[in-house]
C-alpha cells in the first residue's frame, strides 16, 4: 500500500481517498431573516411571510403572487426595492409565473425614492418613480392619495415586539405574531368603520 495522502491502492488499483464530511455543531438557535408583510394603504395587514437566509427577489415575487393568486389583484405594489423587483419579473422571455405583474404598477415608496434611489438610475426613474403614476397623486399634483410609507410605519410597530420575541421558539413566535396582527386588524377596522370607510376584500377569479 502506498503512503500517498491523496490516493490508496486496493488490489492493485489506485483509488482516491474517501473523505468523510466534517460535522459542525451549532450551539444556538437558527433564526429567520425577516418577516415580510403585505399591507393595504389603510393599514390593514393582508398577509405575512417568514423569510429565511435573505430577502431575495424571487421570494418577494412568490409571496405577492401566492397571496393574490386567483383573487382580486391590487393596481399597485409599493416596495422599497421595486427597481430590482421590476427588473427581475420583467427580465428576459415572459414568464407565466410572473404574468400577474403585467397588471401591477411597481413604484418605490416616496420616502425611499427620494432618499435611497439614484437620480442617475434611468430604469428606476422611468418605471418605478411614484410621480410617474398619476393616479397615485391628488388632483392638484401636490400630494398623494395613499400613504406609501405605511409599511415602514408598520415595521416600527412590529419592531416594538423584538425584545419579547427574541428568545421565543418558532411555534410561539408564529402564534404571538399572528395574534398581534389579528388584534391590530380588528382595531384598525373598527377605526375605519367609525370614520365611514368600508374595508372589504373582493374575490375575482377571472383576473388570472
């Protein structure tokens, strides 16, 4: 037998050494990356999804498509990274999985568009500028019909539970967050009804 570290000889045939995979211990809890929310401009939380590893564009697109599949589709999806999401869903040959985005405006929220997105990004300025969607602006063009920063405000609300949730198990965390969302939606709906609004949800299976 040869003492070569890389090969062994068995019955006159040289074979590569079989290396066992190294086991690694993890002394701690594996955590999720973030919670993603779909929120109506009125503040009602429509859906949420737990993301692992990263906030990838395919995951965001899948979350939106899964939520509104075979249902009423909103005219706009406001997202702080819509420049990249629009590039992703409209890149290359038409993808049937992303057909839903052909009917949805992909604007960046006003705050992030002004402070985080470069004026030199021609694609973003052309396709994701909220001012490019006239229906989002009020009649005199000085303001907006909708609060495009409602997601950021909801994130601040959810962030208030961080210290409570940090050491929860996954099951307890999911239960706790779902309960908080349902209680928040119930209170939001009560306030909207008091203001004379009519928060509703329309099913429309013929949209897709």
